[in-house]
């Protein structure tokens, strides 16, 4: 087992003082431990206000982000630090990359970020890390349907047993919220659209099954142990950093192909429907859930808008100004055909409001991907 830690930032206020201030502030606003959350708190009708409010309320809160060196986790960590939170990242770097946070780690004095390189499944530090936190964001997972079919035990070990181990550690801690990153993969093929939270869940891969099982553990951990868990079921998340892996989403693959002048491959007839949600909106949902989520509750997090693969290819050609052709290939087994989130619960109870539409998110990505590409070509 390997545990590597960055030193704590020098010159930082004592954690105990920050903890006291944050805890008092939180208790004043939301009641004590395991307060009613979204159901006890007046509904937030304006997503913009709720979002801005959430940003300020993380000032001085101590947050643990498992999987914080990954795609979504690094974006979340960055936003928490920007909001004045003290963050500890726990990540074994199996797919994550320390480079995603390196600029923050280099700013040791200014950024209250601690990096613990360790495996969630075995680290002896877990209890200590949880006990020193106000909010836990649990994103660490082995991600990918295909990978789970090849590496089933590792998938179950991290996604199920790693989550159970974390929840057990949370059992006796005075936490405000534990936000679990679940997945729309748990639904399987949708019977009706848009997909509401109570749509039947029929996982069709071991990955989806492991995420679903861990989600059930999280909900029951609230019922049986009073752990204040909130589950967020993400739909198709896109944004930077794009990872170089076979599990990279279609958007990352299309960007690479557009840059290389290669055709965009569409499987089937191109009418597969997806709900693409920009990573900034997923981060905002986490911040809101960490403050306002009702313990034991599950929320869909998507954009609420459906896009076919053919529409996606058109949008990406438009945004990049590149004209790679579309090439059609036989449909791939094991992929759901139609997915679209009903986000009305998150809107009503969390004050979640997606701010990024597909083209705006693609433009933000292209602004950086295009520049990086031009720099590496010159
Ligand atoms: N990306 C999406 O579209 C999407 C959709 C639905 C749900 N999710 C969920 O969101 C979460 C984050 O996904 P992501 O896309 O950022 O994936 P990612 O692979 O970039 O991030 C996962 C992180 O967990 C770390 N990790 C894996 N196993 C670990 C272990 N045993 N101990 C400690 N760290 C470990 C990895 O190194 C990585 O940094 C996951 O729980 C995933 O299931 C993602």
C-alpha cells in the first residue's frame, strides 16, 4: 500500500479554529447534525442565487474529495478551493492525474489543499480523514462499462466495497453531508423519457450494477446509521480535462478526430439520444447538494436537454470550424439508445439550474483545446 501526502500548507489558520467557525456558521443556518436538508430548508427557486449562495457558504468548510484528481473531482476541488474551503483529496491516481491540481499544490501557502495519494479500499487514514471533514464528496470509482466487464472484481472492490468502507467511516463522524456520485447508467434502457428519479433501475453492465449497489448502500446508510448521504445521478458529463483513455466520452473522441482531420464515427443510425451536462454544472450540483441536499434523497443531474449523436457531430463541426465527415458504423451492443434527465427534483429542492448549454460548453472546451493544439503544432 502506498500513501503519499503533500505537506499541509504553511501559515494556515489552525484547522480546529476553521472547523469551529464553519461548524457554528453551518449549525446556525441549517440546524445541527443530520438536519432535514432540502426538505427542512425552504426550497430555493432561483438557481443563480442558490449557486452564488453555495459558493460563499463553503468558506472555511473542510471538505474531503475522494477521486479528486479525476475529471469531475479535479473540477470540484478547484471550485471548492476557489470558494474558500479547505480541501483534502484522496486519490490513488489509478486514472486520475496529480497534474490536474498541480498549480494549486504549488501554491502551498495560498491554497488550503492537501493531497493524499492512497487507495480508498485499504488506506488506514480513512477514518481520520473523514473525522476531520465537514462535507465528504465521494467520486472515487473505477469508471466504465467495458472496463467493468474485463475487470469485474476491481470494479466491485472500489465501487461497492470502497463505498461501504467510506460510509462505515462516516457512521460516527459529525458530518454535514456525504455526497455520492451515482450514475444514470443505473437506469439501463429507459422505458419513458425524460427519466425521473423513480424510473425503474435495470443496470446492464457490472459498472452500472456497482454504482447502483453503492447508491443503495448510501441511501440505507442514512436510514440505518443516520449518515447524511445525498446521491447525485449524473448523466453524460463533458468538459476538461479530457482524459486519454478508451473510456473517454464521445465528445473528447470527436475533438481529437476534428483536430486530426479524421471522420467522426457514429454507431447505428445516429439517433441515439444523450443528455450532455457540462462539468461546471455538475460541480455546482455537488456544492448545492453538500449544503441543501435532503439526506437519503437521490437527484438526477443533467442538462434536461436531449442531443442525438448526429446533432452533436454537427454542433462540434460548427464550434470548431472543422469539416470532418460523419461516417456510420454498425450499432454497438450494450449501449443504451435513449437517455434524457428529468431534473425537476434537483431544480425544486437543490436550486440546481444548468447554466451551460451544449454549444457554450463545447466553445469553452475548444477555446482551450484549440489553443493547446496550435501551441503543440508550432
Ligand atoms: N464522467 C461521467 O460522465 C460520469 C457519469 C456518471 C457518473 N460518474 C461518476 O462520477 C465519478 C467521477 O467520474 P470521472 O468521470 O471524474 O472519472 P475519473 O476516472 O476521471 O475519476 C475517478 C477518480 O477516482 C480515482 N480512484 C479510482 N479508484 C480509486 C481507489 N480505489 N482509491 C482512491 N481513488 C480511486 C481515480 O484515480 C480517479 O482520479 C465516478 O464515481 C463516476 O462513476 C461520471
